[in-house]
């Protein structure tokens, strides 16, 4: 099964708390293209998310970046507004 990753910079969470001095990047693992496309569209609707993209590989660890890793099944509400699959 293919896996897709939606990567985005979380402007709100970057630079403070556990992300102090770092950029916080949210990475959402999705099992299908439809899930990834829905998360991508929802992220574009949010003012706190920047640099949104769908990737085929998870990002590699980088200095100065804190990765918050989630799975599609962890999301609800507005995040699923564009999803029309079985779990909606």
C-alpha cells in the first residue's frame, strides 16, 4: 500500500514551548491519495499553516526543525471537511 505524507509548517506552534528556537513542521501520514488531498486542502484553509505539500516520503530530520508526526485517523472536524471517503 502506498503512503502519502502531507507536510506543513505550523506558524502558530513554531518558536515557543518545545519548539523554542525551531520551526514546527506537522507531518500527516495518509493511507490514500484522497486522504492526503483532503488534509492538504484543509491546511490551505488555515492561516497558521504554511508551505503545505504532499510528499511520497517522510521528511528527514533536520537541525532547527521539530517534526510533529500524526496519522490521518488522528484528525476530526474541519480537518476532514474535504474528505469524502468511508471514515467521513
